[in-house]
C-alpha cells in the first residue's frame, strides 16, 4: 500500500480489489481511507484495508512473482499438525 503514493491510486486499487474479491465495502468508506491524512502505519491498520488486503490475497502468486508467506501456515506445516 505504501507504493501507491497518490490517493487516486489507492482508491482505484482498493476499489478494484473490493469488486474482484467481493468484500462488500461501499465506495464512500474506500474513499475515506484513500483520502485520509493519517500516516501509512495507521492507514494500513484500518479494518477496510485489513479485510481487502487479507493474508489470503497476499499469499496468492500473480504470474511468476512470489506471494507473501503466511506465518501461520508455515508454522503448521513445519510442526506437522
């Protein structure tokens, strides 16, 4: 999210992900997050961002790029549960 510097880019990307994965947030709430004057850390801790950019979404691999690692699944795989 930090790479999306402009509020217009944040709004466009969050609304696209919201439509694609059917999270059900309205456009007004996404607009509030995009145009918030809070810093990056506080903006990313908002519920809307946490639900749209969920660990499941970040874990998916797009084309040849690697996805993020989910620590819980990694731990459970190493422990053998």
